[in-house]
């Protein structure tokens, strides 16, 4: 568990990046689901295939 940290794992090469999540974002998007949607939004493009292997996956 890494509270307050976004952990990005590249499954192709095993690279792990840890990025702190700003306190303002944590306060405004309380809870796993809301925070995940906020963090996922910049990675999305329209139209999107939800089953595309290149799409990011967020777990909380």
C-alpha cells in the first residue's frame, strides 16, 4: 500500500514509477473510485476500446 502515491507499473518491461499525488487532489476526490477516475482521465482518448491492451488499468 502506498498512500498518497500514484504507482505506475509498465508490465512490458517491469519499470515502476512512483509519483506523489497532490494533497488538493486527495481532498477533492475522496475514495478509491473517485480518485481513480480523476487520475485515469488524462490517459483517455475518444473513442476508446476498453479491451485494448495498451489502455491503462487503475486499481485501488
